[in-house]
């Protein structure tokens, strides 16, 4: 979608008011987020971040070390933001914006700072900003907005999700330095208003339409919007923003609730995709020269089984518990699908099967085990991997990066990072062929699945399902 209109340039400013303690500010922000979360899953995620003990612990540790309260707040923010920005997952990396937003609310409450208003805008205007955070959107009149241009931001950020769900196109990563108030500007957003049309087209062609999720609220909202299941449930939120290894019981409680929220529909739970680029406070890891080619995904899990095994145990416990309540959901196969990330060889699948067999001899009745196809090795050895897998799930973000040998975050090689490149297309063909020869389903959950330009291609290639970034319209 391409729209144009007069620019309204918004710049963040601040005014100083009464200074509050961290505890007072926390209570104010928590009450505000609780009210917002009642009608918006984005702010439910912000409330979860605020309530995470790691946030408060980081701030209090800074204060105890002698930092002024606002300096301690900023130091805690910078540490947690750096952790998220180091993740090689575009969706999770974009959550750094949400961390900044939560800390921004705390700073406003502590220091009496207030952002400039953005409420009054002529109809059809294009809001131009250096950066927008989700809290800024609560002050926007989306009915008047023609579009949004931002210099900073990710296409998978919550601001983009909110804007598109409101029917307003948004473009991020734009040089806005030469734009002045009143200039006629253009927004080019191919994803605006496309997800429901992609879903309709996919269903008409016989494909299942799933939703991607990173927390329980996103699962619930996706199912309510008509998703036929969850194509990928990212579990990294359980491992980040905390000071200790998540327990078997914690995993089980979350996964049980996720399964119940799906109502018997498939839930594809990706095991922890942690690695050298993701620093865990409770597990210092040695820095790697190239973490994207190092210890990450299943490689990390098989080395650190004391972290991996509780996750597998929690998944098995959740499946048993839900089966006791709804045995009919398990007739003909389990709704719980476990996805192993970053697989390169069949030995890795077999090692996971050995662990599962040791934990629960009947594990095959409790879950299905599949893999992410995101390395060139997995593509080239897809027939052997299919023989050991119950399903394939293609992650086009990493697959494109590794096939084209182009860091997707490096602007100088951006021309190579193209999911429509012939080499990537060939990889998708080989993957689908191997899956269908082995009579296992193959889906796609990367950003390509949510790109309207790719829908026809993916249908023609023979994928069995698409998992979209989001389906829920936000009110």
C-alpha cells in the first residue's frame, strides 16, 4: 500500500515535574499498563515485562551500588535492551523497543518527564518521527492518520503491528532528516492490510493458516482471530529477563495454558533458541567471533542439558495434564508439536529423541517432533532429516541469511539478503519435495509467510501451512 500526504513532524521532548521514588513510579506505571492491557495484548506483554523480577532487581542493584535512581534505571534499561538486541530473531530483537518503552514510562513517572503531544493532526497527515514506541500510539488518532514514517524501528515491532492492525501503513528505517513540516511525503508499506487477505487466499488453496506467537496473549488473540493453530511459539521469553534457570514447573504451567488456549488446535513450540549472541545472566558464555555460526539453537541445548531437560520435561508434563482433561484432542495425534531450531544433521534429532525416550518412553503419544529448516545443511540433507522428523517448519529469515551468506542486519550487503533470490527459491523447492516424499507436512513461519508477494509462490511450491506474524485486529 502506498499513501502520501502532508508531513507532521513530531519530536520527543520533556518537561520536569515532581521527582518520585522508583517504588512510587513502579506502582503508577503498573496501574496504567494494567488498564491498557485489558484491551490490548501489546500492553499485556509490557505488563509482563514490568512484573518480571529481573527488571526490579537490576534497578535495585544499581541503586544499592551507589548509582542515583535515574542512573540506575538507565543502566538497567541498557543492559536488558542489549540482551534483546543481541538475539538473532527479528521478532524477539524488536522487543527491545518494548523494553525501552516500559523503562520510558518508569522514567517519566520518576522524573516527571512528559512526551510531546501527538493527538491533534489534520486528516490524512503523515506522522514523521525519529522513533515511535507502543505507548506513543495511545495518544494517536489513527482515524485521522494517513500513514507513519520513522527513522528507527523494525518491521516486526509492536508499533508496526498496532499501526497496520488499525489500517494505517507504516514505513520504518527511513531517512527523515530532510523532511519539514507540511512537506508532501509518501509511505510505502506492502504489509499494510495484507494479513487477512493472505489468510483468505491460503485457506482457499487448502493451506492451514497458523499464527506466530511469543507469549500467551498473542496465542489467545490469534486463535480468537481465526488462526487454525500456532505455527511457532517462541519460548525465549521464559529464559530472558530473569536471574535463574526456569524450572520444569514453570515450563509446564505456561505450555499447559498455551495448549488450552489453542483448544485442541496444533501448538508448535520451538525449544530454546539460545546461543552465543544471547547472553543469559545465569549462564555466562564465552564470546564467539561469529556467534551466528557458533553455539546456538539445538547445539546450545545439547551442550547445556541442565537448561534443556527442564523445558522438555515441562512440555511432556503439560501434554499429560491437558490429555487428562481433553483426551479427545489427542485422538489421531498430539496437538503439541515440538520444533528443534538450527538443525544441521540427523544426529541432532536422534539425540533429542534419545533424551525424550529417557524422560518418557511414551513420548510419541504426547508430542510430535519436528525441526526448523534454516541452514543450508538441513536443505541439502532434507531427505535424511525427514526420515527422523514428524514435520518440517521453514524459517526463511535465517535460511535466507545463511544461503546468501549475507548478515540480514548489515546494510552493505542488504541487496543479497533477499528471500526471493533463485537460490532461496531452490532451497524451498528441495525442502518441500523431501517432506512430501517422506509424507510429512511442511509449513513456513518466517517473514516470507506474511509477505503478500510470496503467497502465490508458497502455494505453488506446495507448502501445507503458512504461519503469519499476526491475525488479530487491535481495537
